[in-house]
C-alpha cells in the first residue's frame, strides 16, 4: 500500500472513533498536495465532516491530529480546516524507492482493466494523401492512450479508420487511366497520385465530361467491378506503404485498418433500424434524424440519391465494433472541430436504444500550426510529417556532433532525440490547446522539452554505470541521507506517479504524464546539482544511487507511455 493510501486508511480508521464514516477510497480522493512544500506532503480538508460531526472544520482538524500517530508520520498538524501531514522523510525514501525497485518496469501498473476492452480510433489517414504534421496529434494522443490503458491492464484495440471512400477515388482512377502509368505511380507513390489528381481537376475545368467519367469509375468501385477495385486497392497499398515509414519512425502500430470502405456492405443495418424505429424523416429528398429537441441540427443519414454519409458509416462502425469487440469504451481521437458530428452520431446511437451510447467518447484536441502559420493544403503551406521527423533527426545529430562529438551510436541517439522532440511537442500541453511547432523550442536541451527529459535519463544511466565501477564503496543504504528538501521533492513526485497515470486515463489526457516526468527531471537535476551523488559516507552514497535508479526507471516508463524512447547515452 502506498503512503497516500496508508494516510487515507489511518484517517478512515481514526474517524470511526468520532462516530464518523468515510470510506478509505473517498478519504484518499480528498487528500490534496499543499501548494507550499513547507505546509506538508498531503492535506486533508475537514469541511465535508462539519455537518456529520456538528463541529467547525478547524476543531475537527485539531481533534484528528491529537489522535493520529504513526512512526511513518513526522507530524500531523492542524492548519485552518485542514490536517496537514508531514511524512517521516527517511521512511518516505525507503518506501518509495523500494516500491519502484521491486518492479522497475512495472511501477504504477495495475490489473484494474482486466477483462475490459477499450477501442481507440485514431490517426485515420486519408488514402492517396501524404501524412502531414496535422496528423501528429491524433496519432500520438491515440498511441499514448493505448499504452496507458495497456499499462493499467485493459485490453486495447487500436483502429486506423482509413479515409478510403468517396468520388475522389473515381476521379483518381479516371486520371490514372488517361495520363498515368503503373511504373510512374509505383516509383512516385503518393506524390505521383497527387499529381494525377491535380491534373484531373485542371483538365476537368476545360472538359466537364471528365467529372461524369470520374463518378462512373467510383460507381464501378461501389458495384465491386474487378478492374476498379484492383486499381483502388493498389492506391491503398501504396498509401499504407508510404505511411508505414512514418509509423515506424514513431513506433506506432494498429490492430485494424478497417476504414470507410470496409463498411460499404454494412450500411443496410443502421438504415433499416433507424427506419423501423421511426427515427428517419424526409428532408428535401434526403433522410435525416431530427435532433432539434437536443439543440442540434438534423443528422443526415442518406443523401437524395440514397448515398450514405460519414454519420451513417460511423453508426455502422460503432455497431460493428460493439458486436466484434464488445468494448467497455470506444474513444475517437479527432480534432475539436468535429465535435458537433460526434455529438450528433452519439445521440443517434442513444435514440436507437443502445445503452452503450454512454461508452462512446470524443477525445478532442486542438489544431497544429507550424512556426506561427496555420497549415493549409490549398495555400501550399503543408509540412509533411515524415520530412518533419527526418529534419528533426538531422538537427539532433548536428547538436550531438557539437555537444558530444565522441558519442557512440550517434545516429541512433539522434533518431531517439529528434523523434522524441516532435512527439513531446504534441503531448506537452493539455490536448485541447492548439499547438504551434517551432524547431528551436522543440530541440532545446534546457527547459520543458523531450531532449531535456531524455538527457536527465541519460545522466542517471551514466551515474549508475560509475556506481557499478565503484561498487566496492557501496554499502547498506542510509535513508537519512535523503531527508533534504531536494530529495523530498524527487521522492514525492515518484510516489505520485501511479496517481498521475490513473488521472491521465480518467481524463484521457497524456499531457499529464508528460508534465509529470518533466517535473521529475527538473527536481532530480536540482538534487543532482545540490548534492554530490557518489561522494560522502558510503551508506549515503548508496541511498542517492538508489534514488537515481528509481528516477531512471520512472522517467523511462513515463517517456514510454507518451511514445518517446529513453537513450542511455547522450
């Protein structure tokens, strides 16, 4: 049991002596971290008990402090309506470090999700289009959430819901048949397909019959025409081959690539159900679900020509995922400008009578800009993600060449640092905030950046290698050597890491992990500069090395959970 849980247990037990009942878990949830470290390590607000005990909160706090005693507590002090706990620092060090080193690769993990399935829909790239930096947030938020849920024992299903349906694919086939060749498209990949698509629109401006030809080719895809499907599937294969290079750099993979086209033969069920349940209404020849009573415009299900839309396919996909995976939660990691779409289709699922509508969640995020400019395909201001990653790696290697010219495996370290810098930029702040990506800021080795946190991890690794070389000086740890304020801050951040993971999953907010490992790196570096780790009495040096080992483990796990590697040498 961690220290916070034990404080909660002490409090819950002590409260029974006052004929007050408050479950341990509720007490734990109420425990706060004081804004000023001098005020204590944890604080319990007594205001909730005032009515039950018929006493003023300060009197309750005073009475509780008189009853609370434990060798693990240095002091329990009443402050206003709070009980402020000061933990015995030597015990704190032994407890926290022992917990981490007992299972350094699993600290903070749980089995709470055993038997529960989480579906995560993220990245969702478009076929025949390059993977640009605007896809960074959805890809890395989704990837981090997958790792976080896995770490807490859930079964996860990662889904790349490909944008692979629509008239544009008929137009691309039309362009390919007129002006393309298999050899050129194989060699040029997405760039060659994009050039054909651009040429189609240029030519169609002077020859409108091409639009009809493009629609005819898409109709052939819909009808399962062998030639149309062969070309269409080839375009998908080339796109995924291009995207695979980016996913490999990011360390991202998926369990399913079932996109829009996968649900083409699954449209009948949602449409029939909506019609049979009296939810479909005609509106200007189209079929809609009226959502006016819920403060939303109607949800369009069928166009005038009977064609399905995004909402129809999302309803079909939700039904399929529930049937196939029996999910406990289905998360859609999509930018906030799609908020109305998700509210509409979630409401449609609810009106269809499915109680699991409450398990559908839109995990929204802000937009990405690049060095002060918004991204726009039409204006030509696009930053392709693969190029951004390769450029970051190149810049990282140049920095390493300058700062650590003798570093072994420099290329590998540059890849870890460069990719980490880009990923950190996407997961540094609350996901709903817009991101403005700047190279100099992302690759800075000082401040709140991936290289800074990675360098702290490498520093820990270096110290541990030196300690191994000097193992004759090591002794039984003297935990009193970790009672200074700098060590206390490090230990408290380590002790709170499991709670941060819990809260990050509860809020679907990976940035909480990013911020926490950054704070830990900052606190450890302060400790490092204030105290010579390997000097002093052997027992004290051993305790400091054990602390370093614990910091290394937690930083490595935290970075892994947000999709960043932890180099051992930098």
